[in-house]
């Protein structure tokens, strides 16, 4: 199968050319929604159904979905991909790894403040093709998003790797997200190429029609289109009611646009496990772990 615009070879069934970004299945003005109707004015989040694809200088495949996903990226000679520090699982012997503070010292400080590593890892295939595999730290899924000169907001903990040409910047998430304990910053990813995002649990896709409003707990957000409007607020009216509900800060989105939502919340799991961890003082419902003689 070849792209009707640039002639580049495409994988069977692909609705998107990794070379020029042409959408084979594009329809003028609107895209269909699984809930019926359409949503105009948004490009949507393109993820190949078979979890495989290719772009300029690379091909990829996501294996072992949805619980223990592994992203396998095959690079052509002298091609590169960037990833969060610690995301790499394995790589070919000819792949060169370089770590650097992207954006200089100020950029590193912004990344560290946003809960990310201050360093970015760049993997480059030297002298021939090479393979790199990536996985998140927690059990869950990986979505391979093929960006076509788009913008996406990504929770900092969900960014895994991306094309070296993508621009990744840390953005202020709003004061309410700080007071809610849900993370102060989000990532703004812009450009064209492969973006790998990870989730804790499976990934649920939600498409919003124009004017449709939808509320998501911020601990369950993975990524959303940069053109989608959203505000942060308490889950319920009034501080006391919001705390009693067990929900903190939520994001209210207004369509059109598409969201990626993770089915589990890592912070909620940590809260459930906290009583079972050893405590230094011996109180608080935990247990003491004495390694002394």
C-alpha cells in the first residue's frame, strides 16, 4: 500500500502516512465518533489499531498489551529517538545512548519541577539499523500516537518517548492542580512524528463532540488534544463536599477533541498500600521491620 500523496510505502490498513502525514481515511470537515454523530474542528488522536506503524527513519510495534506493554522501535542507520531517562528496556549493541539536559539548565529545572528527570536520553543507530525497546515503570499500556503537526498535552508521568524532532515543553498546569496534589505541570508536545505515552492500567479513548462537556479525575488523565479546552476545579461544590466525596481536583473538558484516560490511578493505589508499609515509629497501623540482632 502506497501513500496517494507522496508515494511512500505504508503498512496494510494504515490510515496515515508516516512520511508526509497524509490521512488516507480523512474526511473533510469532521470525524466520526464511536458514540455517534461527529466532532468538527479536531484532528483526533491517531493510533493504529494493530499497534504497528512507520515514519521517517523508523518503524514501531507495541507488544504484550494492555497490561505489560513493550514498545519496540526499529531505527534506520543514523536515526534517533528520545526518551525519558530510565525508559529503555533493551537495545541493539550498535545503538548509541547519550543523556543531556535538554533546554539547558533552565529547561532541566523546569523538567525536574514537573516531576520528570532533568535529563533526556537520545538513542541513535550507528553504522546500520538498530532496535530499542521501551516500557513504563508501572504495569499498563502504551499508545503509539502518530502526530501530524499537532499539539498534545501529556501528563508528565505518561510521557515515555518520541521522535527527536518533536518539541516537548513543560507547562504550568494551574494552581488548583497543586493544591489537589495531582501534579503541578503538564507537558506540551508539538510537531510531527511518533509519540509514545504510557498508562497505569488500560487506555480508554473518549471523543467529545463540539460543545460536549466531560469531567475526568486528573489522576486518570494520560493525554489530550492541545486544541481541547479544559478547566481545573473541585470535584464537588464546596471544599468539604469535595473532600468527603473522595475526589480531589478534576479536569472539565469542552469538545471538540479526544482524550486518553487510564483506567487505574497510581496515587490511589499508593494510598491503599500505605498502611501495609513498615513505619519507623511503630505506630499508625503499620508494622515494624526490625533487622537488628
